[in-house]
C-alpha cells in the first residue's frame, strides 16, 4: 500500500471517527433519525404511573416495560420516541382499560400520572333496608334512622369508621313512623329530628339521651358550632339554641339570606345592605367583609375555604371568590354565573361545579391553587371537563391516597367516575345504577349507595 492510499485511509478513518462520535453523542442525547421527515430529530418520551402492580402499557400497539423505578417513584419510563402523537393504552386483568392519544415533544418527557384502573366487576352487599328519604349524606358521614319492633335507631357511618355507630332513640313525637332525621352536629353529640305530621322539631343530646323541643318549626336550615350551639335560620332570621338553654333565642336582628360557621364566627349575607358580614358567636364584633354590589339574585350559600378566602354562590346568582389580606385589602373574583352546585376537594385546592346552559349540564373545575404537575394548571384557571344532556344531580371528589384527580357524578340514577385530566378523551366509567344518592369512604374504598330498596355497600378494590 503506497503512502497516498495510507493517507486517504487515515483521513477516511478520522472522518468516520468524527462522524461516529457526533452520531454517538447525538444518540446519547436522544437524537434519532425520523424516516418520515427525513432528518435527525431530538426524541422525547412518556413517564406513566398507575395504581396497579401488574399492568400492560402499550404505545402504538407495542407493549412496554412497566413499573420501572425512576427517581424512587414506581412507574414506567418510555424513552427515545420520535416527536409525534401516540396511542397510549394501559390495562390490567380484571380492570377497565385506560386510553389516550398524547403527543411527545423534542427533549421532553410527557407525564401521565394519577391513572387509576377501576375494577370491571364490583360486588354489592345490602347493609340496611331503609327508605331513601330517611338518609342524610354529608362530607363527614352517612346518617339515617331505622325502625324495627324494638323501636327507633340512629345509625352513623363516618368516612374513617369501619362500622356504623348505632344509637337507640327514646320515644318522642306523635308517632315513630313520622320521625325524620334532619341533621347532625359535627361533634356527633347532637341530632335534629322533625315530626312530619306536626312539623315539630327536636334537638336530641346523644350522650345524655335528652330530647329538647324546639320552639320554631318549618326551619329553612341550621348548623352547629364546635361547642354544639345550634343556629337556626328561618324566614330570614337567625336564632340560637345553646345546650344549656331550654328555649330558642333570636341571635341576629338583621334580615339575612344565608349563613355558615367557621372558626367560631358566623358569616352571613345581609339582605338589606347586600353585603357579606361576620360576627362572633357571642353576637359581638360585627364586621362587614365586602359589598356584593348586586341587589337582585344575591348568593345564599357561603363556604369559607380558609381564613382569607370565601366562596359565595347559589342557583341563578354569581359564583364569587372573596380574598382578604392582613392589610384588609379585598379582592373579588367572579368565577362563573348561574351555577347549581359545587364540591371542594379535600384540601380545597380545586372546586368542581355544575352549571346549566340551554338544557345542557356542564361540569367545570376552578383551581384555587397552582397545580405544578402535568398537566399544569395556574391558580385562578378554570376548565370545562364534560357536558351532559341529563341532569347532573350530585358531584363529589374521589380521593385516592393523597390526591384527588377523579370525580364522582350522579346522573340519571347512575354513578359515574371520570378523570379530570382532559388531555384528549376523558376516561369515564359507570360504577352503579338505580341510585338516588351515594357516600364514599376513602379509607376503606367503600362506596355506599342509596337505592329505593335500601343502602348497598360496594367495595372498590384498587
């Protein structure tokens, strides 16, 4: 081999070495050749998490390795994907599948977190024969009364309780068949009942087994504070019944539209001045928080999110957030109009609400706090989740471990559950039918369903 040929080979080897190094460097940094576009592109990928150990994740029909540990988090990392839209399919034996079409961007990992695979078959067990009208469903429990040959019983099913608390009630009212449960104190020390034949109302001390007849009837609403003081709203007036008192006394002289209790302060809508005000439980130190400006269709429901944020809403009225600061500066934010119901997640960082437009029911979410994980949501943003042509009678957050990324919604006697990640399609599943109301116990993953023939228990094994 002559010197000229050797020189050419050395140059060629050097060129190949440089080109190979560039290609190897590009490969290590995630670059691949896109044959459709005919050029070198930087790849991306997916990071996928779900609630099941044994699942199959497929990307465009190709199975991927699952549950690989990445950054001490159990999940599946799928790398080196050419930027484009992919079909992502997750399934497990005995569970409903999950599916979306999601894009991959150059140099970016698209996160698919909070995926929950729900069981295909959920076993039902009847736990009580009871009329649905006798049941009260709240965020802190399911309360109802039952009757048998031994008398009247109050049953309390709390979110974190494994068994219902059963309390035998003394005889009161005209007839046990006419007694309705109206509510409970948060301490579970007091219950309020009404005799539907006489419209007489009663406050029952569960510990002392003592019944007090209330001197007001046809009550619009009521609430207990943490000291078991009973506040009664009737005909625009607010009354109080203290545990030690036999009688009911007028608490506020003003005409009000609605009230709530937070940190031993009573927040209320002053009808005459169209303002939001608060007063302590001793009836002193009345403070005007905000003028509501709107004279007609004032909100009637108040929900105190925290010490500085208050939500006001009501059917055919504005849904408004009022935020205050220590310097007494006040900010009012109109979220929406003409809403029908709302539901806060556990930490009150997200608000789900229903509004009706031209016979269509819309489910929306408003973010009171920024959500930094994908898909990111800034504080103060809102988004439409779904639409229904049938009435959405109830919404409630589904809590799984420490996050709430799914919603229950009851429509046409059917309990549905849907994710709130509205990138591409929503994965929505039907959980139960012929249901009038429901209550979820997250600690046990038990869904209590109120049907026409009684209360049924469904164990959601996740």
